[in-house]
């Protein structure tokens, strides 16, 4: 599995309240959540993001509340992968549960800028900055996690394998 897209770059401590503001939590519709994704930190995100694009951030991405709405909004907006120095643990788990690929790689987070074209190979964990011609070794997904992501989430994976 691979992802390739343009980068949207954010800093430290991007919390779930700016990923999907609490005022929109009355909806669980992924398409509706996507229309408000990142709007409190980047008003133009939803107008500029294209299917396959990638979010890169620094430390503690997805901190704050444990709402599953945050990774759902990101995935529904068309983002193919999130790369960060570190993730809040509950966000990490929620992302895998809904089938949003995320990779911790401090070197990549520091070496990739907004607008760069990046490719991620989930089998090997290699992150290639096609704009700068650099590569970084991220953590490859174990086979069982790749199966969950390919199934578009844990519930679908379980349903397909019962």
C-alpha cells in the first residue's frame, strides 16, 4: 500500500478540537465532518485539500478529547496519511480503528514542508519527499494493521473475517 500527495504542515499539540471543532460533533456523518476539518487551525484546508494529500505535524498530534470524529473527519476530507513526530495514543488507536494510516517519524516531520509532494510506502515504512529528493525510515505497518486499514477500519475487518 502507498499514499502520495501534497503536504499540509502543522506544529505541536494539534488537538482534536481544532481537527474537528466541538460545535460540529452533533453529526456523525463523515462527509459533513469533512467540511469542517481543520477549520479552526486552517480555514482554507477544506478548500485546498485533494484526495490523497498528506498531513505532517510535529509532536502530540491528536491530543485532547478521545473523539473518534477527528480521524473520521481527516479521512473523509481525502487525506491519505498523517505523519507526525508523535501522536496522542487515543488518536493513534482511533485512526487505526477507522482505517486512517498514520506514521510516527520525527525525522520526516522535521524534513518535510507544506506543499512538498510526499509518497509513503506502508509496507516498508519509507517516506519519500519527492520535492526535495529525500527519504526517511518510518515505522512500517504490521500485516494485521495493513489488513485493518485496507478494510477501511476495524469493524469492516471483523465483519469481513467472520
